[in-house]
């Protein structure tokens, strides 16, 4: 990312949106659509927005992140056509409950369980990514989640993990994550 003039920067502080328990993704995407090609979007947040960075990279934006002593993280996005991909999230393959249960059983006592349903965004994703990094090759991670975490899927795929889902109801989904 090149040096830029502050007049070319549109700043969006999403901390209050997240603290209110809301997802700022739609606001950010609406803002991206209004930017001129030479403008830069600055997102102010309390964490590095890895899913957003990956999504905008697929739409042709490079990024740069700066961390400040006050705990804020500023991420800058600039148009870069060399990065553009199709911008689609990966397709979610539905898991047959029988396949899910059989795969879970195949790991025997080599399953680590966590429940992230009580965590506020982005903690479920952060927690899951931390947990998979410590998994042995023959161990699976069983996750109780509120929903299918669509922005987590590309991260897991990039790290060579498979994911099976068992959607119990609208607010309860089980994930089984294991190495390919």
C-alpha cells in the first residue's frame, strides 16, 4: 500500500456497532460501494478484521493494519485490481447427520470440545482459530456454535481443515473440524 493523503481517506469507526452486539459488515460493504477508486477506507476497530481483509482482498483491495497504544486497530483498504477474485464465500456443504455422527465417532476420545455460543463477535472465530492451531493431526475440534460461521470457512480451508456441520436449530449448530 502506498503512502496516501488523509483527504483520500474515508474513516469508519465500527467499535460502537460491535459493542452494541451488531455486525458492521453490511455498513462496511455499503461504504465500499460509495468510495471512489482512488479513495482509501479506514476501519477503526478493537481487533484485526481478518475475515473482512480476506473478503475485500477477493474484491480487489489491498490492506494495511496499524496497532495503536490505546488498543485501537486501524485497517486501511485500497483498491488493487491485481487481487480481485470472484468475491464469493465458499459454498456450505450440508452434512448428513449420519456422516457427522460417524466422523465424530471415528475420532473416539481424540475430540476436543468447546462452546462459543455465549461469546460476542469476533470471539467465536478467534477462539476457534486458536484452538485448531493446537490440534494434533489425529484430533478433531467439536464446536457448539450459534450458526454456521461463513467467514471462518475460508480461514479453515486455507489452513487445511475440513468442517462438518450439524444444524440443530436456528441458534445452535455443531461443527466438527479436523485436518485434511
